[in-house]
């Protein structure tokens, strides 16, 4: 292991993880990722995955564009704006035309499963 340099690698890796855990940017990012995962799981428990997954995906792209403008100073170009409007239109169409009624597998009057 010493010939491969794994002893030194492990030592430096532990030091870099320690400094990473003290970085507030890293901690904020990990906290927001954890919060987003919790919200996603709760949303999946309340609705259909075929609806929730596209909605969360579209919302994440819009959030990334807005936060990159605010935090990083990136410009919001015409293609990005068109993309945001297409995503919003897709979210509207998905939520407006989706069938929110639960699927019933009992289709006959005798009460037997079909």
C-alpha cells in the first residue's frame, strides 16, 4: 500500500474532508440538496410520479437560471427566456390536462377484480 501511495492519500483525503466540512458554501449546498430531496419524497408520496417528476425537473431548471443570475451574475439570454416559457407552458399543460383521479381496478358491478 505504501508503494502505491495509499497511506498518504488517505491522510490527505481526511484533511481535505475536514476543511470541506468547515466551508459554509459546501454546508449550505448540502443542506439545500437535503431539503430538496425531502420535499421531492414528500411530493412523491402525495401525487403521481408521472406528474411530480416532470414538474420538479422543470422547476429545477428555472430555479438554476434565476439563482445563477442572482448569485453568479450570469445573463438571462433570449434562448434561456424562451426555454423558461416553454417549461412553464409544459408545466401548465401537464397540470391542466393530467388525470388526478385515482385508478380503480374494479370495473364490473359484482365487485370482482378485473
